[in-house]
């Protein structure tokens, strides 16, 4: 997630930014997310608490930025088929959402989003927008190849793959293995193919 | 969710049970979930706090039992098609997950599940099991009608419909309208049909 009040997601002081995020990651590894405090991060990073709260609204947002958003997502695989591309994306989300830090942080962030509309806006405009753009790319390639009858909403594709996975892992707390990830990708492929046909019927 | 320590989900003192749940619902309406306290419920219901904590592990579990689990779900509609049945289920979940109380409570419960394995067990064995049974019924009817090539996992069906909706509403905080619910039901229908074909290929 972009830091609070940054124009276009560009950091104003990237050294401080980096230090805060590195220190947060270190402390999550050492003490775990539930025990992490903003005070600890400020003290070890050698910055004031105000510097942290200028960037992040809360401990959850700071930790989310450090451990999830801070990871560079791999570029979207171009496998040559919609099913292959969605399976690759589903596997990336599976790894990301199952990571030990995310298993505490994801739910904490969900809880904060419920009471913090500003955080929802930042979360949607930066983090979710980037994820949805990956699905838009996959859909565009499938339309170009003629696999889809026309474009479908990348938001729906994201909900069917990343949303369903995040619900399975963080809400329903199901054991999710690669067979389930593969089934989800296969179901999403068939589902998006059907929606494209339905939405673009008679336009050929 | 069944009360803590109750055998088979049967209340030991249904008058006290009912009073706690009614009072919780009243207070959620009056003060909202974030301001609700177990103390308030105990005082107004005329029961000890211990009586509440024997039944529920926390405020979130008590409120969830009162406002979500306490609602009798309508019987699963038998519309004559897999798509119709899944659309009816998706609309029921949409109403339930979008209710004002659930918008706060759902995320609070998600956060508690992350740190409370006992709550996860109760949540899965009672609440989720009942929801998954509804999907099992819908799948069985579709197999009987010959719409599905064979049974598919009701857990996957539940993830594709209820999971995706709960992620869209509570995690991604998207505006979800009936058009999106209908698209989700159509995508889930095509997805489950494809999974049934894949899993039962060559068994005809």
C-alpha cells in the first residue's frame, strides 16, 4: 500500500521509508505480528513515532506494507492459455496468502478495513488496483487469443481467484492444498469463459 | 455457532441462552457492534458474565451467534436447475453478509479466528458445516437431474459462492449489487460443471 499522503506512491524520504519497512519485517520475524508494536519499530529504526504515523494509519497497515505489499510480485506468467495464466496467478496468491505473517496480518487488516474508510480507499487504489491489473492483462491476452468471446470484468476474475482463496484461507480457515488451488483455477477459467459468452452473445 | 461445551449443540438452559441472544441483538441495534460489551449484555439480560463466557469465548462469538447464526436460514430453494439453486443461495448470502451488523461482525470474527483455534473448530463444525450441507443438497439434485457429470466437493462450491462473496464484501470492500451476484452464480455454475466433467471423465 502506498504511504499516506504520498503523491503517486513516490516516497518523500525513501531512506526512512525503507528503514521502517525493513525494521517491521525484522520484528515480525522475531516477535510475531501479534506482539509487534509501533513503538518497537520506531525505537529500533531510529525514527519518531510521528514519522511512522505520517506514513501508515496503524500497526496493521504498516505491517501489511512491510510484509505483503513490500514483496515484489513476480510478473504475470504468460503461459499461452487462460487456464495456465489463472493457475499461475492462483499459485502466487496461494503462497502469498498462506505465509505465516499473512495468516495473522490478513485478518487484522480485514478487521481494520471495517472501521477505517480511509484505509479502504488506500487499499483499493494501490494494492487491489495492482492485483486487478494483473487479471486485466491475463483477460486481454485470452481475448486476443480468441479464448474469451470478449472482455470480462477483471474485478470479477480477481474475486473468483484471489477473493475465493483469501476467503478459504483467512475466513473459512480451510486447509488449502495445490489440488484445491488447481480446481479453483479450473473453475474460474470455465466461469469467466461462460460470463464472456453470456455478456458478448450475438456480438460476433 | 453452538455454545461452548454444549453436547450436540443442544442448550443446557435454553431460557438463559435465548435471553442472552435476544439482549445481544437488541444492544447491537441500539449501540452498534463496536460499542457493544459483554458487561452490558450480562447486566440487561440479568445473567452473570460467567454464564456468557461459559457459552461464548468472546464478544465476537456471542454477537455472531446472536446476529448471524441465530437467524434461521431459509430452506434451500429447489428451482429445478443448478444455476437457479446457486443463484438463490448466492442471493441469500448476499443479504446476510451485507447486513449492517455483519459488516462489522464478520471482520471482527475473521480477526478472532486467526488467534483462536478452538473458535475455528466450533465455527467449522457448526456454522460452516450447515452452510456446506446446503451446497451438498444443491449438488446432489444437480447430479440426479444429470446436470453434473458426478458429485463435486460441496466445500469447493461453498468457497466459490459464499467465500467469494464474503471476500468481495468483507475483505475487498467492493460494492456488490445483484448483477455481480448473478455473475458470480453463473460463473460458479459453469465452474462446478467443468470440475464435475474433469473429475468424472471416462466414468460414464
